[in-house]
C-alpha cells in the first residue's frame, strides 16, 4: 500500500470522529430540550393522533445521535488493528497498553476527579456513602459499566460508561488477535455476530433491563471487530462490502423507519448502526470526494472538533445539562432560547475541550510515546 494514499485516506477518521461527537452532543442536547410527548411507535401509530412534536421527537436526526458511540467503536477497531497490521503484525503488549493508558487515562482521571470534587456534598458522598465509594472505586478501575446499579454506572458522568467499555475492548485485543490467527478474521466476526444476536435476543425476550447485562463488553465486541475487519481488508486494498449508494441510502431509511418498533430498536439499533457505519466507512475509504473545495471549510471545522472529540466526550454531558437548565430560566423568546441553549453550551464546551486537548491529551500522549520508545530501545539493546 502506498503510504501517501494511506495517509490521505486516513484523514477521514478525524472527520468521522467529529461527526461521532456531534451526533452524541446533539443527542444529549435533544434529550435535555425534549418536549413532553410520546414518540411515534407501532403501539400508538393507529390509536393516537400523530403531530409534528411526536414526529420530531422520534425521527429528528438528533434522536439517533446515540449511535455516535457505535461510530467511535468502529473507528477504534479500525485504527487499532490497522496500526498493528502496518507494524508487520507484531504485537508488543507493553508498548500497546502503555500507549493506550497514556492516551485514555490521564484526561479521564482529571475529569473524573473534577466532577467528584465539584462541591463539598458530592465529595462527601463519594468518600463516605457506601454506594458513592463503590461508584468512585469502580470508576477509577473502569469497571463501572459492569454494575447493575444506575447510581454507579451513570452516577459521576453518564458518558463514562462507554469509556470503560472501550478500555475493556483494548484488554481483549490480544485475545482477538489469537482468535483471528486461529479462525481467520471473517470466521471470528461471524462468531461474535452470532453471539451478539443470541445474547441480545435473550435479553429482549426475557425483558432483562439490567444495565450490567446491556453494557457488557462482549455485546459490543462485534461492533469493534467490524472496524478491525474493514482495516484488514483496506490494508490489502480490498473492499469489505460492495454496496451501491442507492442501496446504502435504502439501508439508512430502513434503519430510521425501524424506530417505530421502539422496544426492538432499543436492543438492535447498536448492531444495525455499526453495520451501517461499516458499510459507509468501507465506501469512503475507496472514494475521492473528501476535502472537496466546496465543503472544505465545513470539513476542516469538523476535523478540529474530531481532534478534541475525546475531551468533548469526557466533559460535555454534565456541563450541557447545567447550562441548558440555566438558559431555560431566562425570560426570552422560546425559539431564541432554544437556539441559545444549543450554541452557547457548544461554544463553551468546545473551547474547554480544545484547551484540555492541547494541554492534557497531547502532553499525555507525548509521555506515552516517550516511555514506549524507552522500552523499545531497552529491548533492542
């Protein structure tokens, strides 16, 4: 593979990170500003009048923003596995986990401690209350997504559950490589796909809503593995799924319409979204429309957002909710207040995130590279 072509195409992923965090941010903004109205579902579609508010609550693009998490997981699977392939399929565990640690943990622990100690009563809760102590302990070791208690999994920052999930997928990567070598990556993806369908079907039919089961890392393994599958095929300059643009648009339309079956959608939307993102990323990697002059400014703006997307993800949800609550107390025009509740929090959160990216994320990554290079030199000696 030509390195220049590869570098150009991999610029796509900063853009996709920006799209992913905008989806997540928009989804949480949508939740905070949602008007009181039931969504359009198959249970009510013939019995209840359908109005604009219900349609907006159900089919607004922001209502699907939760799938940004799946886009992040597919991107992660691609980049981690592609990096491994480019190194000649040599896996150095100490180097891999060191870099992942310095990339993820220092910004995470800084933000975690900030939200824990933001006021006296919260600090007291996390240090003295049994549930609070368990929550803090599990967050420090990134296992809080395995708790069945919503006070723990969502207590400090609701977005942190997927950070723990991501770290657990990193821990599974050596096993992923072992099984890939033993079965090949296609067979491994089929096994993970079948596991996901069987386990999610069990949860659906038993109506098990335990958070520890829904957020279990093995359920999301196939989503991460799909990104790795695209990476392997792209490395060998092969398409993963050759699907025409009209067929992709039809799949997206069917995905949107499927939301009327709300209970089923809640269990299957993660996998369906991941498959859609896999198809789209595979298509984009072999296309040349990126950075078209007509859209260059928009794309560059989204790329900047993508660069600090991790910091945005870490801090956005608690700050967003607080700012929207403050703005809602203003005695101003409804439409102006709604616009203000979107633009002002985004501006503040993005500004803070960019500073966090420059002075914490990048510095931490540099430390990780320095330590990794020292380890590599010691090995060579």
